[in-house]
C-alpha cells in the first residue's frame, strides 16, 4: 500500500539517499546544537514525555491514553499538553484548554486526547504546562515531546513502530529520522514497541516493552463489509487491523496525515455508502474531523494498548518522586 506521508526511499539506501546525505548531515548538526544549547524549564509537578524518532505515526496517542488512564486510576489529576498540530489556536499567546473546539482549532490529536483528560495546547509547551499546573494538574503527560526542549522531563518514553522500524536509519531528508538514534537513546528512559513486527530493532539496556493492541469494539465490527476511510500517518496499520477482524473493504479512501476533510469529500463518500447500502469505517483521529451529521453512517475502530505491570511500575515511580 502506498504511504502518502513517508516516501518509499526512506526504507532503502539508494542513489537518492546518497544525494540527500549532505543535507542530512547539516540537519543532524542543527538538531544537536539545539539540544546542547537548550535550557529546559523545571515544573513543580512530574512531566512524562511520550515521543518517537521517526516521522509519521508510531503509536504515541494510544500510549498517552494508556498512561493517562492508569494515572487517573491511581487518583492523580492528569493533564496532557500538546502542540495542537494544524490547529489555528496553537500559536495564541495563551495556552488553550481543549473543550468545545473543532479539529481546525486545536488539531485532531488534541481532540482525541481530550476525551480522556484535560488537554492544553500551544506551540510553546511551557505555556501549556504552566496553565495545566495552575489549573491543578498533578501530573503532566507531554505528547510528542522528545524533540522539544522547553520542559525538563522526569521520564521519557521512546515509541517505535515495530513494523516500520527506523527505515534506512538516516536523518531527514535522506531518511525518516527526526534525530540520531544515539541522541534519542540518551534522552529516553524506556522503549515501547508497537505493532506486530520485530521488537529487537534497537540494541539497548533500557527497559523495553511491547504494547499489546486490542480492538475494544471488535465484536460489533468483525466479519462485516465497510467503506474504509482514513487520513493518518500509517494507513497500512489501519487496514491490517481491519484484515485481522475479517472486515471486507468495498472501497478505500486514503488521505494524507491530519487531513482536514471538506464537506464535499465526506458527502461523496457518504453518497457511495448509501448507494451500496454500507457503513463507513474510520479511525478515532478521523472521526473528530467529520461533522456530527454524518456520524450515524460511520463506525470507529477503537484501539487500546495494554502494557505489562512493569511498565506501569516505572510510570508510578517517576510520578511519585519527591524533591
């Protein structure tokens, strides 16, 4: 399946890779200098960071959700801070608490996460963290924060898609890496593998865990025929999940990551669904960008990650630190 977000050569080492390597060396230098000169701000409450090293989806959002739900089960007031990618409010001078907002205002990921805990967005994560702390948060989870140095982290989790791995192991633009593996491992406190691929991609002594993926509403979805719709970083993951549920896709509509659907696009897809007398199936990140009017025609694949107790023990230890 064609990935609309990551070019195929990022998984190979060919002539194009060689041509782009000089730019990757420059990028590596800039990334490292940014790391060296950074002066992170220390919060008065624990900060848990969930991030990845590869451009595109790795499974950060369900990992954040799993951590948030665990911490809430222990009685902690959790806040999630996010950049609010593609959200118009992310550049405001003040952080925004996600409430009755649209994906156009705060981004699709923030809307998904807001169903679990309080979410604050701002391009400046420190501003988001300050407001969360002011509003009474006891723990902050920083979504996609491994390459962000505005905050000092108490515990950082490196999430890796075991199916995609590290591609050709090169940095942008020759490869998919946002920073060098050595730098990422220097900052990480543990590794989380998602997907059903290899779980020995990285040779490290860091604690390593594998997320078990379950579909919470599998009984309602399995063995049916749908029209599939997604606009995520790794559409192949979505279709692998559908296949595991023995779902037949009469038609597939694949858009780029974080695609904001126009009413015309949705009406075309809904029109086809009505013509074929079928429902549409999509992801949790896509449904929040589709007007409520159409939700009666749409099923959502509800993904959940399950982690071993040892993983949650590390989270507990990090969030119960006292100065």
